[in-house]
């Protein structure tokens, strides 16, 4: 490792507005609810001279497993040293960046927020995994290092081939990786877990409430009232953390439920509309068409199994 060059680089902290990416360096795009991606640390870091500048993913959570090497991790305003073996957790909407020593080896697991939240609803204890950023040293737990490497490699294989039921297999592998991470987290919540700011916490609470009440047909004002904040404060928090107003998050969450109902149930279009809190199936059809570019009926036919 060229230690002198590594130490002389400037701070990860950026003066310019924090950029938002899909994967680092890639333009923003709509995130598929089942999206899971695994790549090596070197794959992306090498092209950026081993420095991943501070950035945000609005709808993607990342787990980094550092098998060999070292570096520096930025999470919000804090910077922490990385010494392999280590496990790093970067939740969606958290400003994060990394500076790795040349030749650092490991994996980055990226998963869509809807998929993570689905797994967390099935097993509430998994909410701890991406509840806050974390940097966990694994130096004294050789068995955990071997197991985590094996699980991530299995997940990687399921994301790159077209074997039968590979999406379900990838989801199962992701659940196993998250369970392994959960078991490595200190029971008392310590271990370099970094506290989230009040705006990020408010956005998290809003997303939790959307999961619970998105079928109620509530307006943003009702959500704000339930969260004990003004609509203006909720809007400011959402814009600051994810760059979108709360109405956009509400629409995306309702559309996610609509797509699931149209794909996996035998409900009619009207029944789907009523189930999602729409009083007029015609308005639901217009809403769906406006935001997806096709009618609910066309979507249902196209995704028929």
C-alpha cells in the first residue's frame, strides 16, 4: 500500500452539494422493488482512484464487507477508520463516502429500500441492520468472517445468472446476509453506530407510517398530523434528505402496492382501487396511467403469470 499517498489525500468532506446517484457515478433512475446488486470493492473504486466521494442513495441500502485492506469511512459528518476485516452499513438517505487503500478487497451489497423493508416487516429484528450507519470491526471473529464471505458470494451468484427462481433465491440469500449482520451488531446498540439527524429520523418515521397507512387514502396533511409536525416541516425534511417532496414518496408507495396487487392477486381493477383507498376506480386508473405510462389493465395483462 502506498501509505504516504493515502494519508496526503484531502478530507472526504465535500463543500459542494452532495450528489445523488443510482450506483456511484450512475444517473438516477427508478429503483425496481426487487433490486439487489453485488460487486467487488475494487470494481468501482479502482476507476475513481480508490476514492468514493460523499454522496447519497435515496432508495438503496448498502452493506460493505471489507475482507482485506483499510481506509476511511465517512457517514454524515463523522469519519471512521476502516481496518479489515470489517462490516460497514450505509442506510438509504445517509451521506456516505469511502477512501480505500489501494488493493482493498471485499464486496458491496446494494439492495432496494422496498425489498429491505419487506424483509424487515417479516422479521422486525432486521430493522436494526439499517437503522443507522455502522462500522464494525470483525478481527476477533474468524468464523463470522468466513460465513459472511460465503453468504455474500452465494448472493452474488444468484444475481448474475438466470437459473429458475433466481429472484426468490437472491431474496433468501439477502435475508441470510442481513441475519448475519444482525448477529454481529452489539446488543446494546454500540459499536460505532452513528446517530441519524432529526430530518433523517423524521423521513424514516414518515416511511414507516406510509408502510402502515398507504392503503387509507390519506393526504399529506394527515400524515404530518400523525407525525406531530407541520406539512411544511415534513416537506423540508423530505427535500433535504431524499430530494423529493412527501407527496412523491406517497405516490411511489401507493404505486408499489398497486403493482403488487395487480401482479400477484386476482382482484379486479375496481377492487384494487378500493383496497388502496381510492373512492373512484376511474381516478385510480388515471393516477396509475399518469405515473407509469400504462393503464392498470395493460399492466395486469403484461405481468400476468
